[in-house]
């Protein structure tokens, strides 16, 4: 799909970040879930196991941390989508 450029402003919420990703990638807003993640900085990874997972952005506070981090370091975000599944619970 290629890359996209996001400009995050202070005060951006997790919901706004997800909506930007959905708009920029043309994701069906009703039928797909979006996850946003980024790799840790190389300096941080030197002190951690090599197989450390990426950092997932799931809250407003984490979006603000990402914004602060991106002021000093260029960050690549990974935006992944997955089709929502309908769960039907049967109660007997």
C-alpha cells in the first residue's frame, strides 16, 4: 500500500489517530479494526532482548508519548488493519 505521512498535533487523541489512519489508507470504518505501533529506539533496544515487540499505541496518553518522542526522533509507524469479526453469544 505504500507509506503515508502523518502530522500529529499536541492534544491528538487515540481516536483521532485511528481516524486519520482509516482516512489515509481508505479503510472501511465500519468493518475493519486498526492498530498503530512503532519500533523502539535503537538505543533502547541495545538494553533489551533482541526480540522485543513493537510499542502499540492504544490510549490517548500513549499518543502523547509518541508525539513527544517524535519531536526528537523520526518515527516510523506501522498501521495494520484486520476485518472485524461478528461474535454471537448463545445463551441457553
